[in-house]
């Protein structure tokens, strides 16, 4: 049920409206929500896109709405303007053991958090396997690439799937990935290098020395990775040069 009211200029003034709006009638729509479940749905749909909601918070909201209104996965995704895959991935987090879910808490240091993209790879595993691999990932502070590799390797040993069936990746797929990766790096580096030295000083003015050291370590790791990539790209070219000489 909706009620429409016209607000006078004095109301606008009292509400702190800009001076440019004073003297103009303002139209307000007041919704009377008669059902608590409907109120939750309206609140979730209007607020879910804002920053600050964790994947598990979204998962619990989706589960409640789906149960309250008996929605299919397709209907649920449509309400939020998202894909079915998005809805399924978030709901699947509720199949994780509570101990694994705790590792996704934003209150933990970032280096000790279990990432969303890794967590959804564990939803089909047994409780023992979930907790064991999640603990190894967090305690070892594995990077994303290593975590995915170890999960897939263990999944093969257990005869489990870590995702939908996919076509085996081909060399031309890897080429596109490499080209896209290097293009993004080049564009982002150009943007950063366009900044004056003073901006870098301002960037770290309110940061601790520890944060600066961590950033330097990240830069060094990127340089190391790019150096290895360069060596791999150079090797075939060098071999071709030798054969042609």
C-alpha cells in the first residue's frame, strides 16, 4: 500500500534540502509494509548492491527470501537483477562447514581469510575434506593460483568436481589470457606512471611503514613473476633465431 504526500517548502527547509529546492512541492511515496517477509525482501533488494555486505550475508539473505516466497533459483536471481550462477554460488556457501565459513570473516586479517572464489570450490566436499584443505590454505597463506591448483589436484584424487564441465583449455586460450593480462598491466602502469612523485608521497602519508613494506614486497613479487613470463616468451623466439642463423 502506498500513500503519496506533497511536502511544502517549509518541510523541505526543515529537512535540510538545498536552497534551490525550497519553494518547490516535493512528492514523497510512503510504503506501508504489511508483511515482515515482504519488508525483508524490499530491504534486501534495495540494499544488497551497496558495499559492505559479505558473501555469507548475501547468502543468508537469499536463503531466507527464497524460503519465505518459495522462489525458484531463476526467480530469485531476477529479483536481484543477477544471474542464476550468481545466486547459486552464494547459496552454495551455506553448504560449507561453520568452521570453514568462519575463515571467510572480514574481521580476520586479509592474509588469513578464505576467498569467496576458493570457498565455492569446496562446497561439494565432505566436512573433513573441507576443513582440512581450508585450514592448509589459510595457515600456509597460499596465493590464489596455488590454492586452486591444490584443490583441483585433491579433487581428482577424490573423484570430485570443482566446477561445471569445461572444454580443455587450448594453447590459443592461453595466448588470449596472456595478451589480455599484459594489456591490462600496461594500461594500469601508464595510469600510475602519469602521477607525479608528490602524489606517491601523499598516497603513503597516512599509511604505516609496515604497509609501505608490504607494498614494496608486492611490487617485487610482480617483477619476479613478469621476469619469469618474459623468459618463457623469449625462449621460443631465441630458439627460432638460432635455427634461422
